[in-house]
C-alpha cells in the first residue's frame, strides 16, 4: 500500500534495519529523512510538465498540476493489484 507520507527513498538505521521512526533515520542522515513519495512524484511530474516547450502557464499552475498528478499516482498505486 502506498501513502503520500511514505518516504520516497526509505532509510535504514545504523544496523541496516528499516528506520521505523524519524529519529533513527536522522541519526544516519543528519540532513533529514528525505522526500515523501508525494513530494518526489510532484517533482517528477513538474519536470515532465516543464519539459514541454509548447505549454506556457504560470508557475502556480505548474505547481498545482504537479501535485494533482502526484496525488493521482498515489491514489492509483494505493489500489494495489496489476496495472
């Protein structure tokens, strides 16, 4: 099951076990636990949207569309099953 708040790149603690809480992840990576799946998917969607030179909309609209596509992807993944 995929949730928007799941880490995009899960971290492990210093023993190689999945980091259950943020504190153990930050112990290994002092810069933080990284992006959530929602943030990562939104960044990837924005990259795709910005790569089209034939579309020109406001940065606010690019941001809204990126988050919309990220949420749609997460919702579809959360359903599970075959694509």
